[in-house]
C-alpha cells in the first residue's frame, strides 16, 4: 500500500477527534502566534509564499503550532505530506518513505516529510535522511522541543533552517478558545456554551502557553457545564446554554500544566535561573524558580545537591554556616520526603540569597587547578616530609621543619609551596561577612611571618 494517502479533511466535523486537531488552523491567516516568523513580510512567511521554504526545523515548547505550520506549508505548496513520529519510526520505515518520495519526484510530485520529536531519532536514523534532503527528493520538516544544537546531527542541521517558536501569550490562547466556543462546524458551537473573558484567561494562564492543553481543558470544562444543566425534555426551542464558570474550570484543570522536562533544556534553564537569582541576592526570584522546579516534579535531592553547590561556590567562607544549613536541608528532604521537604529547600535558598557573597574560594581553587595542570609537579619540599625511618632522616626528610606550636606567634617563616610556586597567592578573601575577619587574620599572619624573617621578600606572586 502506498504511503501517500490523502490528508484527512482538516475541517471535518468529526467529534471523535481531539478539539485541538479539529480547530487546527488551515491557513496562515487563521494561524495565531509566531508573528515574528509568519507576520506580513517576515522571513518564514515570505519563503512559504515564494514556495522556497526548503527543509526546516521548528524548535519550541509543546502546543505552539509546529505541526500546524508544517501542514499549512504542505497545503500552500501543493506537496504530498507524510507525517510520522520519531518515537515509532525506525530505519525500515524511513527507507520506505524515502523510496516512495524518490519515485513520486520522478512524476513531478514533491514530498514534505514531517517528523514529530525529531530529537528522538538516533544518529543512524538522522543520517538516513541526508542524501534525500541533498538530492531534493524530500523537504524535511522536523519538530522538536529540545535544543537542535545538541540533539540533531550537525550535518543534517546544516541543511535545514531552524526557526524558534515562542509560547503563545494569554491573549492569543483566549482568542483560540473563544473561536472554539463559537465555531459550530469544528468547535463546541453546537453545545451553546458561554464563558467570560476572565474564565478563559484562567485557562490560558494555567496552560503555560500550550494551545493543545488549553483546548483539552476547555473541552472537559464544556462537558462539565452541560452536565450541570437540568433536564429540559418536552421543551421546544433552542437548546439550553451552559456557562463555563470559574469553579468548573478549577475542576477541569485539576493540576496546572507546567512546562518542564527533567532531562531537557527547560530543566537546565530553571536551575540556572535559581542559581543566578541566589547569586544576585534575590530571595523572591529564588523561591519562585525553586517552586517552578519542585511543583513540576523535579527530584528534590537533585535540587538539594545544586543548593549545596551554591553554598560553596557563591557564599564560601563569607558565611561558613551556609554549607551546614544546606547539608541539613538535604538531610531533611531525605528524611521527611516531599512535599514537607520543600520548605527545607526554601529555607536554604532564602538563606543563601541574603547571605554575604564571595566566590574567593571558587576562584582560588580554579587557580590551583590551573597551576596543577600547567606547571611541573615538583616534589614536596624535604622539610615538609615525615621521616619515620632512619634512612629517611639521613636523606634530609623533615630537616628544617619548624613546629608552629612551639612559637609564640604560632606562625613559622617556612616555605610550604614548591620552589616553582614560591610566594603564589591563591585565596584572596573579600570584605564580605566572615571573610572580612579572615582577611584581617591573614594580614596579621603575614606581618608575623615578616617579623620572624625581616629579610624575607615582601613581594608575592598573585593569581593571574
């Protein structure tokens, strides 16, 4: 059987199909959102109207119209449209589609191959498209929620234009929902439903710019509204109208749709936002990003690990208690679980946000790593070595070592770095929090060391 089957009529009033599919825009003029791409004179629209779109990658969150755009392009360019999911298709299916497309081209028929979730294809599957894209047998349109730079082979990516789709705004979602309520052919118009703008805005805000989710909520809410009507058997006239109320929407929503993927880019975007909010001493933003992650189902122990990292990277010795508090928060999460443990993490991120900040230790250890990598690994100076045997003592192990506790100042004028790093300074404490006292103590130690050896050089190699 040929893979080139007629596309189902997008306008058919088949109530068994999902509302989002029935309401799918059929033309660019019906399409809502992505004005930066398909507004008048914008790049993608111009390419579509010139029939010069080529192979494309649509990158954006769920429910932003990636599949819809691909179908509109196929309709406008009079091309055969083959759609399959990267979750289900394998090399065998790909080869069959490519063979059919090559035969169709010989008869003057162009083929658009649309691949949903193209990032799920492995390297071999993606490579199978390359020769056919290059020959022009197909126009490839891929849809992905993941960053194409990381998920799509560079060879294939270089042959496609990448367009970034943005989440729909609340106003755009409301417009789509209002259309669905009034459309008698494809939408819910026959149900004679009504809803205020505030109710539709609530649906829009809770579905995070995902039109598909918003349609699903509207359909459930519409069914609930009709079920609450009293029977009207025997009455003539127009059918009773049902109102979708705030309470009905609350029942239909059950739980807010949060855009999140624990292994995808949004995972890294949110933890980055949390870390940078803490670093910038913004407890309100830190709490918000923490809540976004936890309420979307992120592993709380992963968050706890990252919070511990923030304590040592951004606070350090400016407030040594920060690390202890974060370790306690991690133990609390592990001990009492969720959702109670979320307050322990909230306490930790607020503490870190308002704590004095210092990355002196982070910078110091980075310099140490650089020197370990770039300089010769000179032997430990003899006076710093233990000498448990007579042979080792005879070789000079421990000779010249000064026991600091025997000195009144507790500071010996003794070199502890290897000769090639003599005088190197790594840790330079700030004037923030406890580090101010640490800086004062280090200056005092320096004075005592100079007093022990007035001839010592006052110059020191600082970190580069």
